[in-house]
C-alpha cells in the first residue's frame, strides 16, 4: 500500500540548508580530532536505498541476504595481513567504532580468563574504563610516562604482586592526547620473565594502527609481536561518513564465545545483533582505491605536515613536540578563541593538532598566524574590601 508522504515545509528545508552550511564550516576548520575528511563515496550513493544489515557472523552464510559480508571479510583480511596475523587463524568484523572494538577484545579476554586482572595505563582511552565496568572485570591502572607511554617499571612491579592471576593487558598504540605507543613485545617479555603464562593482550590501535606497519623505527604492536586482538577505527585515518571500527582477533578466540542462532542461520559472534552494512562497503571501496601503498603515502604526507607544523610553531616560540612517527603535535593549551575556531581537543594544560592526510601546510600557516596574533585575555584585577 502506497502511503502519501508530505513535502517538507519551507521552514524545515531552511533548517536542512542551515545544517549543511554549519557542517561544512565545522568540517573545514578542525585540527584537533583524528578524523579524515578527504573521502568521496558518491559512487556508492545508489546503495543508500538498501536496508543493508550485516547481522550474524561475516564469515558464515545466513538466510539474510541484504548484506555486505563479502566486502566485510575482505576488509578484515586486509587488516589481518597488515597486522601479520596467522593466515589460517584470524577473524574479525566491522564495528560501530573503537569503543565497541575494545569492548570485544576485553570480552574475549574475560571469557578465556574469567578470573583475570586487567592492566591499563592512565593514558588509555576513556572507553576502556567504561568497558571494564560493563564487563565487571577487576582492574589496575598503571602509571604513564611523560610522553604518554605506559610505565613498564610500574607495570612489572604491579604484575609481580598479582602474578598468581591471569593477566589481561590493554596496550595502546596511539594514545588520545600524545599519540604515544606501548611496546607489545616489551609487555610480553615482562610477563615471560615473571612466568605469567595465562595472559591476553588487546591492542587499542584506533588511530595509529592503520599506518603502524609503515613507521620507522617500527614500534612492536601486532600479532607477531604478541597481540591477541587489535582494534582500529575506520573513520579516522581511512575516512568514512559513518563512524566505524574493525576488530581483528584469532579465530580460536572467537570460537570460545560463538553461539548458533537458528532463525538467521548464522553464528552469534558479535557484540550487536544488527550491524551497519554500509560501513564495510565504504571501507572496502577506500581500501580498493588506496591499497597498502596508498595508505603509506597518506601517512608520509601527514608526517611531513606534522614536522612542518612543529617547525612553524617553534619559530614563534611555542613548545611543540611529537612522539616519534606520530601525526599528533602536542602544544600548550591555547587561548579559548583559537581552541574554538580550530576545534582543538584539550586536556588540562595540553592541546594538540593532528595532521591527518587532509591537513595542508596552508591550514597550518593559518593556524600559526591565529595563534601568534591572538590577544591573550587580560586577567581582571580586584581588591578585597575590608
């Protein structure tokens, strides 16, 4: 039965036009968040007319056919190879973002080691604390070094006191504010030296994981280095109109939690039942266009702009620095008007600029000019009346 739909009112059309203009302005003037905006998925517009739902396991056939499981498997396989997973022992799926991916890694770890203890650094993404609370796993926070990397000495001392419990370690490959990277092989060595045999390492590589294979010098973070699962974000370095992530783990880990669901004819192995089927299509399209060499070129461009950014800021007396191989330039917190114009993420006395592949040297020049010419607000003088 056809249902007559009303046309939008003039006022509602104006609201849409206003929203579009506001989004364009906001998109063109942010430097503080790790989101790529240089994508063009217009060729995929016809697919918006389909209710694509990737329910069930992407590696299993089901009765529901309005899905993009084939593309999803290719996306997972691409990153599994990039992260040096065993060719016959990997599995994964496209998630709603890094938070869900981290939740899945911790969920697997808890099911494998129900009596485990989670260790994570104070620089870990806020989703980890939330996920640990949701899963009700005991945990201990480890100190961070000044550069944002986990304090290995504090980790070793803390682990030594709890070596009778299985260790679930949440490492970060690219912390939120300083893009610091925890060394997975060093974590693995510490556990081996303390004879902690039951352990699980999940690596939150939301931003940096996508280009970690291209860093020189290389920082150990992948499956060959000792990770049991790795998560990345799709909307950050690759770019997507819809937030999304990818979780990669060992197939044997997935098998520990899979359950058969008869009415969809597939396995229940993911966090959510219904899953967005457009995001895997976007990621597949982007990876087909870029390939490994394209990803590497994007990273090298971002790295060049980050070095340029540091040099320009240092020229005007701003103490700008970055961790080796990072696209994130760390600076002292900026005046409010600069922070608001450029949408700079700020924590305490620290702000940062993230030189994503779409960031240009011209944008950096404009930002540096704004920072140099910005008038600092005057502190108001007052006297106490006695």
